[in-house]
């Protein structure tokens, strides 16, 4: 019994030391704006705005956290609040009143739980109470989850999550948009008195982005410094009421046709030159020599061949004597 309780305590404490990682990238948060071309200080740990960690938030600061993810006991102004190191107050996106916007969050260590997004018109001194008065609602709620029309549950591991939220029908020249990520991987006490993963205090992430809401509703956010794309004028297509004109020689060939014609012409000229060279310098002289045979000059330059030497076999003339018992060499006889 005691061993089981000890293991449970070790497991519980060990879970608390595992930190998730995530960042708000659309609209870019104050910590991540430098990654998207804005002239703001570089925060290379922009995925670790978790209120100083679970222990610091829930043991030391009694669950309190800065509105933009800084530890509650940090020196004011906190790093990601207005006037802090990263709180430059640069507006990163402009939206229409009541428009549906796309929000993206990148998770590099998914700890379940859910996202919430809210807006406060006081970007210099926002409070959590101000933000909770303007919690954004999902334009496309998830299925099979208790979303309350505001929560989004990341259930697909580590990735960039894209969500659709609707802005309030109120304008503001400079608003603060807050992202909250309440993790759900810690063991705790549930409201019904039982214990389970996801109940009780959880690790929390926060981030802030500076935006503007004005004008008429639009489903497309206004991006800063949009690069203009030259307009493509479509070709004129003659209708039944117009008489098609006869194309000129320059209009009758498309660029692809001209390229093909040039390529074929080059191959033809190259083939002719190659065959000419091969004929006169390689094949031509050899074929002519083979047809004519060796020339007189070449025959004269050849060394004379000696006649064949044939050895004459000796055939002595023999003659039998009277008794037929001896043979007489007539040549030797004549010499005697």
C-alpha cells in the first residue's frame, strides 16, 4: 500500500517537471514577430512562455500568471507586456469588424488540453478580467468535444494547428489578442471528487499579439506590406459577333513552336557537318583505297620477295646385274 502511494507521488511530481512547448504564429505574437519580418527583439525561447513553469505558477505564485505568459513575480513591466523587452506595441495584423480570422498555433510538445483566445482593447495595461469579457467564438466548432463554442482541442500531436475564429462586432485602433493553452496531462482532483489526468492545476501557456479591428467585416485578414502581383491580362477570345482576324506570321508561332523549330534546325545542321567530316576524314579515304587497291608507289616501296627454294630429291639410277642380286649405281660406274 505504501509502495503504491510512493510511486503515485513520484509519478505526479515527475509529470509536473515535463514542460510543453508552443507558440502563437498567426497573428505573430510579441515574442515571435521577429520571425515574420517585424523589427522587434529576438526571443529565441518564444515557445516557452509557460508562466515560469508549473511549480513557479502554482506553488510560488498561487496559480497567477502574466497576461502574456511571463512569470507573475517578474519585475514590472514584464518582458512581453507593453514597455517590456518584447512589448514594443507593433501592430502585426489588421482585421475587419466581426470578420472570421485564421489563427495558427505551433506545438512542438503536445500536452493535450485546449486553446482559448480573447481580446482586450487596452493593449498597454490589459488585465485577465478585461480579456475574459471578449472571449472569441469558434467559427467552425470541433465535433465530439466539450468546446463551449470557444475551446479548441489539439488532438493530432506536434504540428501547426489552424483554427477559424470570429472577431467581435466592435472596432479598436489597437487591441491585444491573447492565446491561452491550458494543458491536460497532469494528474489532479476532479470536481466530482475523483482523481484523473487533466483535472486540477495544469501547466499553462500564454502569448499576446497586437492587432487592429476596424472597417467592414471581411473574411480575409489584412496582411502588412503585401507584395503587389502584376495583373495578368487574358488573351482576347473572339465571340460570335466578331470576325476573327488572320494571324500575322509573328502571331502564328507560339514560343514553344519557335523553340522546337530552332532545335530541329540545329540538329539538322549538326548532322550534316558531322557526316561531312566523317566521310572525308574517316570513311572516304579508306573506301577509296579499298576500291582501287594498293597504288603503284606503294607496290614499289614494298621489299622484293625471294623466290621459293625447292630441294631436289636424289633418285640414283640403279641397274640390276645378271644374277639379279646387286644394284649398280650407273653414275658411280661412269665416274670410275
